[in-house]
C-alpha cells in the first residue's frame, strides 16, 4: 500500500436481537471473539493503526479483544456517523485513508479488504464501498450507480426505495474506505434529522457526490465475507461457514478429515500433513498436532500439543485412548475396591 491506512471498527452497539448478557462483539466464533476476527483481517493486510469504537459493556469488550488496538468510547449510541466522529481524534496525523468496518462481520478476509484498498487507490476515490450481490437483497440498502461511469451515486435504504431501486441486487455492506481528509470534512456536515435521530455514515456518501468527489465500489467475490450478525441464527450460519473454511484449508494442506460434517476445529489450530482426523472430533484454538497422527473418534483437544509419536512406532495412535487410559484404570480400581468391600460386608453379615 503506497498510502498509509488506518482502520475504525464499530463495536459499541447493544445488540438487543442477540438476546444475550454478553456483548455481541465478544461472542465467540471458532475460538475467537467476533470482532477479533475483523481486527485480524485488518492486520493481515498490514494495517497497524486500528481503532475500535466501544460503548455498551465497554470493559468486557476491551478485555476480550486485547490491548493491541486503540479504543474510542461512544457513550451514547447515536449512529454510525457519530461512532466515526469519536474515532477520528485517535487516528495518527500520518494516516491518509481510513477503512471503516462493522465489528459484526467476522467472515471478512484480508483478501477482500486488499481488493477494496487497491480499488480505492487505483481510482483515486474519495470513498470506496465494498458491496455484495445478493439474489434476495431484502432489507439491505441498495447501491445506485451511474450507468456510464459506474461510480456510486447514492445508497438507498430498503424502506425508502421505490420498486425500481428495490430491483437492484447490489447492496451496501457497511464496509468502506475513505480518504481521511474527505471523511473528516463530511462528518462535520451530517445531521440527525431522521426518524431515529441518529447520525448516519451513509450521509457522507451523498455529501461527497454533491461536491463532485468520486465514490467507487468493488463487489466482494464471496458475499459470505460481508455477512453481518444480528441474531443467534446468523451467528450459527457464520460459524458454519468459518468452520468449512478452516477444514478446507487443512485438507488442502495434507490433513485427512474423514467426516467434515462432524468435525469442529477452531482457528489458529496447527495440524501436520498426513494426520487423520476421525469423526466427532473437536479441536480447540491453540492446539498443535504433529504430522502422521490419528486423532479420534470422539475426541476433544483443548490447547493441547501432540508431538509426532508416529515416528517411534507403527501402532495406531488415538489421543482419546491415550488421554482416557489413566481415567479408565482409575475407574476400574474404584469399582474393584467397591466390589471387595461389598463382598466383605456380605460375609460379615452372612
């Protein structure tokens, strides 16, 4: 990246639809808090300055996400534009462009963000949107483009759209890249003159167009990358997609997974080639398994480190059997002792 990018991640909302005492930003997906996945995607493309906007249950969110980011506080949840305003003072002066992302899009990848940044730079846009094409765009805001230049003219919320606009399948994902100076200028213009009395970041797009500053867009190659989570159903859907990605990556690296449908492996798990993972196996974050192993069935590994024992002998190695052997032996001893005691009592009272 020839320019200097920072990221602002929105994680301040209450998320009442999750029906949870746990802040949405810290709900775990494949071993990591939801918003941590977003932070890591930004790190993957080399962004050092990351500001996370927190509000509801801020201390819980900070404790879960870690201390390698900067936190800005949005004490009143007054909309996405207002959240961005709270983050701007924490952006270093050397930064030229700002990525803005919701904290509830854990499937976003470094690859998608890299494509967004490259489009933003190559077109010298004041703002660039990451959009998605959906067969059923339903309640999402529609992206209206200039038919000739393909520049973005406006974003129209579904509730405000006419039938022609509702027919558009390209939707706004709430992931943006802004020229920092343009964003700062236009944020000062937004007003809360709407039904919700909130400051909307999408208003910035309209202001940029009014001033003749180009707004572009790049379509996500995989619309799943942009999936936002608002309830437990969407949480489960996102987790299933992420698990599938993890398993596919492992299989392509030389790991055999006998039944992916019953295998649950977190992110940041290392497994060597020629290891076989049998059905009904759970491997949690932080676990390392060497090559040439046989794990499962019916195993749960929690932050374990399994060395490559296969090099010492040719017998089938089951981590479950090895881990459980001492427990079974202890149980046998307990049952034997109880049996001896019961026999003695029978003899004494016989």
